[in-house]
C-alpha cells in the first residue's frame, strides 16, 4: 500500500505537482512514520517548494534512521546550498562520496560549488572525475566548460559545451550556460540565440532570463565594455577585487596630489585624473541607466521581475529630478538648481540597487533612504539660507563615498561564497 502511494507521489513530483505529492507522502507517513523513502522524497518535495526548513527537518529524520544511505547526504547538501551554507554542503557531499564513490552526480555538485567559489582548476578536475563515471552528466559538462572558460581555455570550453548539447540539445540549463559563456567571450549575438533557446524549453529559467536581459543590453558598445569589466573583476577572488578597488582609489588620489603640488606636471596629470574619475563614475551609472533604457524594450515586461521594475521606476524618478535640476540651472543660472541635478543623479545609484540582498536585510533601501533624507535637508538649507556649503551638503557627499564602499562590499561578498 505504502509503495503504491510512494510511486504515485514520485510521479507527481516528476510532473512538478508538488502540493499533491506532499499530501500523498504525509498520508503514507501516518501509516509508517519511519519510511526512509517517503521521508527522503518529502524533503525533495519541500525543497522544490522553496521550503528548506521543512526539507531539512525531514532529511535529518531520514539520515538519523539510515546513516548508511549516501543519497540522503546529497539531498541534505542541496538543502544547505539553498540556504547558502556552502561549507556544510561540501562536507555532506564528501560524506556521500565516502559512502558511494561511484556516483557521478556527487562529484558534479562538488565541482559546481568549487566553481562558485572561484576554485576553477579544482572545479574542472572534479567535473572530469564525474565525467569519468558518467560521460553524459550534464551538470559536470556545464561546470567543466565554465571552469575552462574562467581559466581562459576558450576552445576547450566551446568543445565541452558542444558535447553537452550533443547529449541533450533541448536542455534549458545547457543553453543558458552556453549563452553566459558566449556573453563573457563578447559574442552577445550568439549568446542571445542560446538564451532564446533556453527559454523556449523552459520559459521560467531565471538564469536564462537574466542572461537574455544582459545580452539585449550588450547590443550597445558602452554596455559591452561595462560587461567585460564586470566579468573581469567578477572572476577575481575577493582579496584581489579589494586590491584592485583600493589600488585604483589610492592611485587616483596619488596622481591628484602630484598634479596639485607639482605645477609642471599638472597639465599632463590633471586630464588623467579626470579620465580615471569618469571611468570610476561610469561603472556606477552605466548599469542603472542601461536598465532604465532597457525597460522600454518590448521584452522588458517578461525579463524584469517586480523588484527590478520598482528599481527602474526609482531610477527614472531620480534621473528626471537630475535632468530637471540641470535644465533649471541652465535657464536660471542659479547654482542651487545644479545641486538638485547632481543630487538626483547621485541618488539614482543607491535607488537602482535597493533590491540587492544584504545581511542583515534591508540595508540597501535603508542606505538609499538615509542618503535621500540628507540630500533633502541639504537642499532645503541651501535654498532657505543661501549657504551652498552647509554641513548637510558635506554629509551627503560623505554618505555617497561611504555608500560606494558599502556597495562594493555587498557585491564582493555576494560573488565570493
């Protein structure tokens, strides 16, 4: 009887009918609370419904009853990955391998974690181990291709991806991964075709949706340059990302100091300092402005989620305020209106990023809100007292400087697990 219920629940699980599968499994467990297979599948069902807490509850019970079953440790590893506990996931996969060293999927999952942690050579080696056990393992093939690309093995990466498509030409994940690899190689047209194919096979593939949005924006030269910079910086480890950011800042400050104190060099160094400042500023404004322009694209309503749409709205409001202030300054020749323009354009940056996840939560919207309040007070004092250098103007500039370092820290933390 329980076997029949389990088989029916497993079929529902395969059909993505998770709620019905969960009901049947709960029914089976009322008859046999210690049924390992039902507990295991119930954990998988809850994980598929994005409930890692319940999934962990059931998989822990199953492991307690059957600590010899390797598949249970692999499922718990997936639960840990869902809650971003990567160290725990790695240890669980190693336990699964100790129990069954011939299961390719465990090495493929380990390879994926190593790839996420930018241990590219290790990731490739683990993927190769998985493929030695199962040459058709799609996760291993995809991870291997990306690890090869990150090590600048472009030709090998291309061949590996072709092999993955040869195994399953209709796999949505493989097409999306191919798209991202093409995007990193600078071929946004080929990337777009793969993202389209990925979404044809799975319209809800968020990895492909994000990639397609990037590929559409990459049609513009400036954004392609920005993407190259993002990939280049993102492929570094956290330590080296900070070295680059701090080194760039100190280098610019050093050149500025020399230009101010050595008049003979000033005509040569001042343009360099200005150029570096513009480059630094562009890395902050290209993404929000590009996304704002992209929101008018016919595909935007399908690719932007609700948080991103709100971000675009806030970005648009800030840009409108900024342009209005600059226009008023040009017409009235009153520097106070230029300050409105500058404030609007600066505030575009934190408000375009307000939905980025942080720990603790809501730090991004809090930072954007605090900066907006400081800017409002600074402008109020400027217009009522005529003092364009009041303390709140200074506080606003300091808050913007601090936000840049905070945003860099969030980005580096998010991209280095």
